[in-house]
């Protein structure tokens, strides 16, 4: 198993996007808000969580690739 290093900022951002995505999905299935409120809030949180995950995933992938190249050299 290879060891990967991420900064604290990366870990916080990754956790934040997971929270937004999870909260959005939770609101979509919740019954506490009106249907319109639930759909709007859930869709917005899920969209933000999903879209912000893309650049973070690219950053993590590049970090892993760079560390692999350094280990091979």
C-alpha cells in the first residue's frame, strides 16, 4: 500500500464537499420542508457538493501522480 500525503486544507475541502453532497441528498429525501423548498435546497447542495468535488479530485490525483513520480526517481 502506498502512502499519500494531503494537506490539512485539502482534507477539510474534501470533507466539506462530502457534507454538502450528503446534506443535499438528505434534504431531497426529507419530509420536514415543503416539496418545493426541499427540492431547491437539496438540488443546490447536491450540485455544489458534486461540482466542487471535481477540482478536488483532480488535485488529489495530481498529488498522487507527483508523489509516484518522485518515488520512482
